[in-house]
């Protein structure tokens, strides 16, 4: 049998992802033939696949790596980065790291502890380690794949040797990830002399919560519907939740799963494929002096702008081009200061049309502009239902984004697409985004604390329905808030009923503008410090959902304060206590 992948002709009609899978399949057949079908052979080597994930993509790719490794006769298993200490890392032989980047170049939630320990001066030397790193990110952000770059560099500094160069994937990650996966696994197999299908596990797997999470993810069936092939789901319900007089517009949506075969779990997210607003498309066409009938890759320009290109948020490449074209513009002046926060503030609310209009005669024409318009991406929303209560539908709780002046109104791409432009009964492109690390405790007796102001309540509505359907005995405590109780207390009737039934044990509310002094969910946490710490000591799992930039940070600071106050051992002790909750997967967040 020829080497792995050599039976695939160069002109075969396969994608890179399909070729990578097929190469592993061929390798497995070849190895099985060489071993005369022997069962129970010990793998030639083991690899540890370590992942850092915020939305589940890195974990999905980690599972793909494990499957590919086993097809090549390697033992392998996937483990969250935070479950691995530097000492444990030093005992490994081959490590493949897959990580996304969160926020402003930060490690994802399940990789922060790993990175903190790895960059410490006490981290051990790693001369015996062979490794490779795959990064997931979005080139629209300045700190593109920063987490992967930092880990890759630090492993090299500690003496580890690369099996393969790091690859940084943009939002269209499938094909480059598949190519990297095939190349890396082939190299590891060649280095270690792997000769047949393996079933062993890496040194980082097989025990502990992280391994259990990976096993849970692997056991879930892979859907035929994905980013490249979304399911056209019927929008069955579009209901306004916020009351008249509210400063917000929060809506409840229900998507019919029909014959899709989509199965979901409480805590997963649903990706919605949006369509740009015709008004904005028309304004942009007028600015460009185009009719919309011009062909782009065989399709009318107007349709391409509606369904394929991001015209709401300007790309950094477009910003750089406009600065070069108009060096005396306001935009160029802000960029020249070199302060990224000032640039972010200046760009906030402005769309592609605004920037082209401001640039005037210096603005790029149609052919020059198109390469700067990034692909229109699906928007992900936390699912607010439980499959046990609603197996045939997925519910979302979404705030419609609207702002601006009487002269120019701005709207969120997906939120107003759902609210205004998809009638009930019409279909929307959707696909599931599993999140194996964010779900109700496996132990039905474990207490659960949920902190989710505003639309952050979404997954916790699903959690409560899940607990009720399972008959779980564990106590449930929800911290919820918004601006005004009279207009913003979404799902009030449901929460009241769940409390009366004993499903919702504790409900703490924080409506910030119903009194002179603003009150937030973190205020309520501090007020109930003693009880909250007692729940933690009783094994409670703590979940946070909502705004990452302020709320999540304030909630974490409040939680640290509660722990420090109740334990009375200082901030360092509180930080280590919280780190222990993270390692045990008892403190997890779904923030955006």
C-alpha cells in the first residue's frame, strides 16, 4: 500500500477536509493490512490534543484530530488546556494545541489557567516535547489568533520542538485546519513509526472532568447542517418580550426543526445566517454609482451585497486603505494617534457607507472596494430552550439592535433581520453550534447558580426547563436584572411558575434604574455573600452569560470578593479557590 494519501489523485474532486479524512482512512486500511488484522495492538505512540475554546469550534477540531490520529495508529485523546499543569505537560511526548482567541487577544475561558502557569518563571523545561499549534480567529481583529501565537512562542522558549509550523485560521477555518491536521498527523505518525489503527488515549486523557467533556462531545452525532450548508428553518414564533416604554426591544423566537435531524442540548448556540438590509445595500450602491446589476462571480452585485458581504462593520483592511487614500481625513488623524481604543470609539456605529461617504472623491471604486468586504458571517445566539421540553424547536432570546439619529438610523444585521424582515412562517438559514463545556451539571443533585442579566437569561431559561424535565433535585439560583422591572422583566410568568413549583429555589432581581442608586446583579451577589459561598461549598456550579466587556468582569470581581470575604484568607487564596472552580468546570461562562 502506498504512503498515506498517495492514492488520491491531484485532480480528485475532493475538498481539503475530505482529502484529509480520506488520507486517514487509507492509512488505517494500510496499517490494518500490515498487521494482518491483529486486535488489541498497542499504539506506537500517544499524542495529547489540548484545546482552548470559547464557542466550541476548537473543541470540535480537537475531536477531529483525535479521530485522525487513531486512524493512523496513534493513541490520542482531547483535553481542555486548563486541565493540564506544566508538570503534566512536561511528561507528554507529542502535543497538538488547538485554540481560539477571546476578546482583546485573550486566552479563551478554559485556557487562562494553563497560560498563567506556562508563562510563570517556575514552568519546567520541555526539551522532550514535540508540538504543533493551530489557531482559530478573525482577521477583522487586531489580535488575530493571539492566544495561539503566545502559546506557540512560549513552548519554543521552554525548549519544545515543533512538529509543524503554526497555522492561523480565519473565520473560514475548515479547509486550512484540515490541511494542517493531515500534515501534522502524518509527520507524527512518521516520527513515531505508527503502523495501525489505535484505540489508546494520550497521557492527558481518560480521567477527570475535561476528559469526560471531550467524551461527551465526541458522542454527539455530527449534523449534516453547518456553516457551508445551513438548514432552512421555519420561523414559527416571533414574539415581543419587553413591554411598551422599554428602552430595549427583546424578542422571543422559535425555529421549527422539521425533518432536519438536528439535535441540541441546553447550553448550545444557534447560528443564524443573516441577510443585509436592502436600505443599506441601496445606499451603498448609490454611493458607488452602481446599479446593482453588475456581475460579481456570475451573480448580481446587489444580491452579493445582500447575502455574502459584510457591509455593516468596516474591515481593518478597508480602514487602512482609506487612511492611505485620504491622509488628511478625520479617520487618518485618529489612526495616526496609535490608540486602538480611540479608533474603536471613532468607528463604533459607523458602517462601510459612512466611511466611503466621508472619504469623498478619495473613496475606492467598486472593483477596489470588493476585496475589502469580508464574508458575511452567521451570528450566534445562546439557545433558550431545552430539548427535553421542546425537542422539535429551538428558542432564542434576542435584543434588536437599533440606534442612531433622526438623520441616520443604524440596525443590527441579524437581530433586525429576524425582527423585521423574516415573517412568521418564512425560513431562515441556521446551524447548530454545540457547546459541550456549557451545560447543566451531569449530577442532578448538584446545586446550580446562574448569573444572566438582560438577554443573558437565555441559556438559563433552557437550563431550568431541562432541570424540570429531568426531575433534578439540585437547587437552582438565578440572578437576573435589567433596567426596569415594569418593562424589562422578560419571562416573568415562567420564572414565577418555576419558583412556585420549586424548580427555581432562589431568584434575586436587580433592576438598575428603579431607584436612585443603580443596582446590578453583582450588587445582589455581594448582599447574599454568606449564602452564595455556602452554595459553593456545597458543590454548586456557577454559570455566567452576557456582556463580556463589563458585566462578566464585574461579576467575576464580585465572586472573588464573596470568596475572599467569606474565607478571610486574602485575595490570593480567593483567586486560587476560583481557579479550582474553573479546573473542576464548576465556573463557566458564555460571554460575548
